[in-house]
C-alpha cells in the first residue's frame, strides 16, 4: 500500500492570545503541536501498514517550523516526510489548501490511501480532506473510527449522529479519522534522530508548478472581512462552603436554575 | 476534476435564490436542515429571492411535502432509482448539477457529519468557497452579498467571512445554531423531482451495515454534571451520575478521564469533544484548562467544585464550591432530592 498522511501543525490553544494593540491573533508565539485528529490519522495508517505492508509519506503544508511535526511523525514510523512551504501559500482558505495538497499528492505519483484528520483545531472546518479527494477525483470514507483492508477493499466504520455505518470502498481513497478512533503511539527517539539526519524535503509553488495567484490568499474565494472579539461574560465566582450547599440549592431553585417539576 | 484555480463567474448577479440542502435521516428532513430552511427563507425574503430545497434519496414525494410545510418554495429532488446508501461522489454529482442548472446565489448546508462530508466537494466542483460553522447570517441587500460570521480559535474571535466574487456563497452552521421555523399555513412549493442512477458514480462504494445507536448528544442537554481527574478513580463517576440523575441531566467529562478509559468519549466536553451550552453546568474536579473551557463557557449557569481555590475554573464559575467533591457532590444530591421531593409530595 502506498499511503499518504496529511498532517497540520496547529498552535496550542492555551498559548494563543489576542494582541491588544494590533487587534490580531498572535499565533506565532504559540507552541506548535500536531493537530489532534491527525495523530489518529497517522496511527490508523501505521496499523494498516503493519497489517498489509506499505510505505507512509507525510505531507504537511505550513511554515518552516512545521518540520518539527513531520519529524515527530517520522519518529512514530512514517517513511518519508515532505513539507510544502512557501510564502505564497499563506492565508489559504480550504479551496486553495486542498488544491495545493492535491497538487503535492499528484506529484508523489501513485497512491492507494490518503489519511487525514477529521478536522483541525485552529480553523476546524474538516473540509480539506474531502476537498483533496474532489481535486483528485477519488472516493472518500469520512469520520472513521476503524479501518482495515480486506482483499482489495477498505472496510471503514463511520461514526455518524445516529449510529455506525460500515462501508466498503475501493482504493484509491481518502479516509478521514476521528479523534476517538485509536490511541496514538509514542515516537522513538532513534527514528526521530534518523529523520533529522535524513532531512525533510521541502517543496514550494515552483516544485508543484502552481501559479502564485492560484494559491494562498490570492487563490482563496473567501476572505475575512472583519473581526469581532466576543465579550467574555464576567461571572460572580461566589464562594460556597460545604455547609452552605442547602442555601445554594435554594437560591438555584429561586432563580429557576433548578426546576422542581412544579412549573 | 482538474487541478484548477477558483475562477469566479463573470457576472455574480446572474445568480439568484437560496439553496438549502435537505439531509434525510429516518425518512425525515433533519432538524439541522429545517433550521437552515428557516434561515434560508429569511434571507431569501430579504433579497427578494426564493428558498429552494435540494434533496437526494428514494422517492422524495414525502420529503417534498415536509419541506413545503416548513416554507420551502421550490423543491429540487434527485430520486435515486438504484439507491445503495450514501456516497459522497454520487451525492456531489447530483447536487452540483442542480447548482449548475439553477445558479443559486447562496447555498446553506447544515454542518452535520453528512453536510460536512459533502460541502467542500460541492464547493470545489462549483469553484466557490465555503464559510464553515457560521453562527450568524445576514444579507447585504444592495450588494447581494451574504454576510457570515464564524467563531475561530476556540471562540477567541468572531470573523466575518465574505465570498465576494464566487457563486454560490456557501456556508455551513452547526445543528442547533438557529430556531426551527414555524410550519406554514398554506404550503406553496414548486416540486421538481428527477430520476437519477448512482451505480456508475458510486462504483464499489457500498454501505454494508448500519448499526443504529444514538450518540449521546450533550449539545441539546439542559443540565450537565461533568467529572474530571479530581475524581481520582473511575468509580467516582458513580456520584456524578447520581447527581446528574437527581437533576434530570447528563454526565460530561474532561479529556484525561476519557483518555484513561473511565468514561466513553461521547461524554467529553471541550475543544476535542463536544461544545455544550446547557442551562446548568457543574464541573467537579476539573481544573478549567482552556481546552475544556471553550467547550462549556457558553453555559447559562456554571458551578464548579474544586479543592483548589486557585484553579482557573473559578473565574468561569457563577458559584464555586471550595470543597472535596466526595463531600460536596453527595450533599448537593441530597439537597436537590429534598427540594424535588417537596413538590412530588406536597405537605398538607
Ligand atoms: C490539543 C488538545 C486538546 C484538548 N482537548 C480537550 C477537551 O476537549 N476537553 C478537555 O477537558 N480537555 C482537553 N484537553 C486537555 C486539557 O488541556 C487539560 O489537560 C484537561 O482539561 C484537564 O482535565 P482535568 O481538569 O480533569 O484534570 P486536572 O487539570 O488534573 O484537574 C483536576 C482538578 O481536580 C481538582 N481536585 C483534585 N482532587 C479533588 C477533590 N477531591 N475534590 C475536588 N477537586 C479536586 C484539582 O484541584 C484540579 O483542579 C486538550 C489538550 C490538548 C493539548
Ligand atoms: N496545511 C495542511 N497541511 C496538511 N494537511 C492539512 C492541512 N490543512 C488541513 N490538513 C488535513 O486536512 C484535515 C482537515 O483539516 P481542516 O479542513 O482544516 O479542518 C486535517 O486534519 C489534516 O489532515
């Protein structure tokens, strides 16, 4: 199996803050982590590789420091890592991001499975996986909590609102993976060191033969018009001692927070 | 599909009407899609357009009637004569063909699993953009533009998303974002259903089985009692459960207790779990790290129970019970049972 896993480095939510002067999000100072469900996507891919053999290539589009996320993935057992990085890719929406990633996968050549996370925590649309599938003209199996290969087919369990749908689909396929699909393994330090020695390949818009105005902000049909900062609600934080719990319950009843079934 | 950039149409004003994708589950239109239909009708009225429901499935006559009863003005159906289950590829093809034929200006899709599976394929097929998970929609009538607002980065900002040149202007909103529309007194809908086949498109894509199981949906819960690492042991969820039961609510959890296997994932609240907004949220033994907070801070009333008066959860709480949860939770349960029992057995 030739497997591609798409991963994104996202800022750790705890460390994002809003610049009070420039009124913009300050992401640059936030520590980067692998987007949570992408870790599950990699784990699902590694398990298929272990079951039927194959080779896993990580691709990630992002700034140069996203290299660290790829190295971590190599440490967990991926075979090759490619960072798609170029100033002109910045501020891409899902159309332009999907186009760029699809172009990179085309350049890699033949593939059987592409794994993606269910959604990212920083922009969180879940659109990039299906978008890549659309550009490549392939089928997709989304929201999986379990995947395996049986004969020539992929069997996937999809977690939907009202139950689990079990589907059979033929590669080449794009598969998206849920955060509760598996517990991602830890990386091996030795493999990480190997990855650093080998180096991560870097591709830009030239490598992908993509005109600069097809990608990044220019290639994006949507744009951010304005930004509001929602007002944080101030809460009273009224301190209640153990012996004051009866009073608290009475207050909650009085304020209609707890209904006693009488109304 | 070729790898091609997003060329806009020459004249965006050739595009009219508001499309709404009608997702069908259990032979009915989902609540999420009905909400979008209501919103679609509002926008259409403002713009002097019509609201158009689009659906894919078997038969569809009953679905068309249901849509009409909620104010749908035109119904475009793809009646699949050889239906073999959901297929992104086939659905994308059918829905996009309606877009090419009708040229809608706006296209609303409920951000359910199915909606999110389809929306970006449809958008790319139609060479347009999507604003995902919007919470507020409005129309700029003069410029015939959809003004969409979406929260980003864990609700730290709300961004206005515009799609100025491309059509349709597509958006999704999470189910529960808007009110359900009222049923109309005199449904008046132009129903157009065409027969289609999916076999060629959905080649080798088959639904083998559907194991029905309602996922715990905390997003519509009125009361949630959540437990965190402060419970100390899996059995701690017993008292959490008892309190939830006394209140007629559901049980929630922080991520580490889910990771430890103390409680299933469907109970997790937070950035990588569910985003909830109950009337009452009780957080017991939860420190209040930002990834948990973003999933519950919109709750009406928040009570936290924690031994640590410095825990970050305190500032997000209306009431902070500074005590050992093993003492506080049973006490709360007892007191709540008392007040509810009073009503059940009125004193004479
Ligand atoms: C990418 C990412 C995504 C994440 N997503 C989520 C998410 O969706 N949801 C989520 O919850 N977390 C999430 N987390 C984890 C989050 O950062 C915190 O680690 C987690 O919320 C902490 O859980 P906790 O409050 O239960 O545990 P702790 O932080 O360990 O807090 C336990 C609390 O219990 C109190 N306590 C201890 N004993 C008692 C007692 N006897 N009585 C009363 N109080 C007691 C302690 O004082 C402490 O405040 C995510 C993290 C990352 C990096
Ligand atoms: N810049 C990127 N580089 C690589 N993969 C990405 C990128 N953005 C999104 N993805 C993949 O697409 C999935 C969905 O992302 P999103 O649509 O942003 O929620 C992620 O979980 C990744 O697997």
